[in-house]
C-alpha cells in the first residue's frame, strides 16, 4: 500500500483520450474541493487552469454524478454572489479501527474525512476466540453513532500491533494481543464483515498520518520512530511503506543493542534489547535509580508523566535533566543502527512516551545521535498527536475509496 496513493487511469482506457482527460480534470477539481472546501466555478477554473465554460461543464457533470453539491453562495464578497460547490459528504463512508490489548477504537468518516461517528470498546481480560466479536461490536458502535448501517461502509482498515504475514495470514510480532492469532482469523473476519477489509501495522498507520497530515508531509523518504506500548518503527522509501517479507520491517524493539543483556527467544519473550534499553519501562527504572518519585500506573502512562515533568523543569545537573539525558542516550543507541542502514533524511518521533519529552528530549536525542552515527538525519516531533493510528487508518481507507468513487472515466 502506498502511503500517498495516487490517481491511476482506468485499466484499458487510452491515455490522452477525451474521456481520460475529463476524468483527470474531474479528479483534480474534487481534490481541490477536499483541500480548500467550498469553491465557486470561477475559483475552480482559476485553480485548475480550465476555462469558465469547461469548469461549468465539469461541475455540472460532477453534480449529476452525485459527487458534488451546491452549498450556498459567496455572500459578503465583492461583486455578484457566486454559487459555491463542495464534495458531497454522503458519497461514501469508511471506517477505521485501532486495536490494542486493552481497547478497540473505531471511527467512521465520510468521504471528506469528517468524523461521522466514534466508539470505544474496552477489552480487558478477553481471551482467544473473541477477536471477531470485539471487532464487530466496536465497528457496530461507531456505525450506530454515525446513524448508518454496515452496508453504508465502502472500506474498513484495521490497525494492530505486529503484522499479518502475507504468506500465512497469521499475526506475528504481537503475542501480547490475545485472541488474534487463530489461523482462520482473517477468514472469520471476512465472513463477519462482507466488505473490503485491510489490515496494517499500527506504527505504519501512524506514519501514514504523519505523511499525509503531519510532520512528514512532502517527504517521501523518512523513518518514524514510535514509543508507546512498545518501540517500533515505520520505514517509508519513495513514498511507499517498506514492509519486509513477513510484514515485520520496523519491529526494532527486538533489535540487539549495547547496554542490555542479549535477549534470546525474543518472540517468546515479546521483547528485545532496544525495548529493554529505551522502552517505557526503562524510564521508570531510570527514575527510580535517580531517586525521583515514581507514580503508580501502567508503564506507558508513568513514562509519559515522568518525561513531561522532566522536560518542563529545564536543563541543568538535576535528576530530571539526567533522566532525559539517559533516556535520550538509550533511544539514540538503537536509532544509530537504523540510520546506519537506512540513511534517512528525516526521522519523525512519535508515540506518547517520546512526545511527552517534547523539544528538550528531541534536542538531546539529536545531539546524541550525531555522536553515535555518521548519517545525520533531521529529527522532528510528530504533529499528529491525537489518535495517530486511527487517523492513519482513516486516511488509508479514504485514499483507496476516493480513487474508486472519484473515477469518472468508467
């Protein structure tokens, strides 16, 4: 799956024919309406370079096809009021799910990307056999909140830890996700939800969100380093996600690194050297060694609180500053191996644990990496902070669906 899917002509259509050229103009106009919101005929003509008569014909064609609607007039502007047009939000709907061991977030959006309904299903203590039921319940909750039915959905994208091996269809690298490892799981989900279903790694979807909406926008080669429930990475090369043979590219939490004992049988342990050195639990351990008060709670929540508190206190020789420095060194140790192999121009830092350290942690990490690696990529904090996995899943579903429903060459 490309991070930024593009428009492709309909198979069999001859390039350069009036039919294909009209379809390309139609898609350009629809993309402009998505980007800018309601536009007049004249404005669309200006932005596309089309003449006013051609722009009028284009809008009439799209309106007849149900893809755009008239939304009012440009009141308050100089000159005569002009009719405004917008993408018809009812053209199609998509859904996305973000799955973790403790909950499933589900959201439905219309074709413009506007959220139509959302639902959160808590899943504590549920075990094998319940994954299909959980997905259906979460999806139905979001569909109901959107006042729709399952039949209204054109596509569903599901984000999970780990990755489904394309050779076997089984989930790998996520032994901590109960009920998601049955050999028949994908077939069972397809039977329960007879609509186009896609599955992707959660960190890959966070990279999709950053590429389309956030800090990696305009960059077709970058690495996203994620630190939340665990450490992971997403690798984007030439605008496309690099997944690896089994879907495990970027499972860098298993990476052996200096500073920790060598972890063997990593699949069974569901951990590795980099995870032990710079995961959320490491923050708790460092803080305890430095004599800092450590709150109660899950490792991820505690790590984020400790790092945010340390970042707010500024630099110096204090224990909070040392916490940031030691954590930055741990992150840089693993990141140095990644950049030595990939040599990316940009590294996006994402996930609640890293972003809690803010700019102070980013600056320390940049300085540490400069001493540990020859390549010196630019490090930036991710800007898609609210539900990045879910946002990426929606963007992925929307991109594919728009390519389908916006194709007027058929």
